[in-house]
C-alpha cells in the first residue's frame, strides 16, 4: 500500500458512526511531511463528498491542509467536487475560496454556484445552503 493509499484509508477510518471526524495525529503528520501533498487533494475532496452529513470541522484539519495547497490545483478540483456531488461542507469550502479577495477565480466560483442554483437535481436543502452565503463581489 502506498503512502497516499494508507493516508486515505486512515482518513476514511476517521469518520465515525456519529458522523464526526478527527484526523489522527500520525496521519496529519504524514500528510504534512509528504513531498507532493497535492496528490491528496482529490481523495480528500471525494471523502468529503461521500460523507455529506459528517462534521469535518470549521475549518478543521482537512480544510486547513487543503487551503495550504492554494494554486496547486485545489480550487479547480474543489469546483469539480462541488459540481459532481455538492455537500454543505464543500459548498462552504468554495465560499471560503470566494471570500479570498486575492483569488482571481471569483467569476468561476459564481458560475459554479449559478449552475447549482439552476440544476434540477440539486436538492432544495443544498440550494438553501448556497443561499446562506453571499456570492456577490
């Protein structure tokens, strides 16, 4: 098992039946020590997608880890994640990116949210989640 596979398995095992999440200290350390931590972006986003009811923290270790990878593909993969399987957590994460005044992708974030607002397959509860946030510049 590769380091990435091991870390992803440990992250998946950190999701509890009570829908809580806490990154094990040794796992977080291994993540931070990786030479190419950006390889974890997509697996972490897929973990968040697959557990929409889990409290991953606000922001929590995973989000802080991912935000440390700005401009390493994180934002684009987050947009893909939100479009593929929107959850309250990844919508909130996208809004955190949108709030970064230095981020040049504001229009892209707004277009992503507009797609979700107009999508017939997005549940009303997620559309209400979107409306909790301001998406105006």
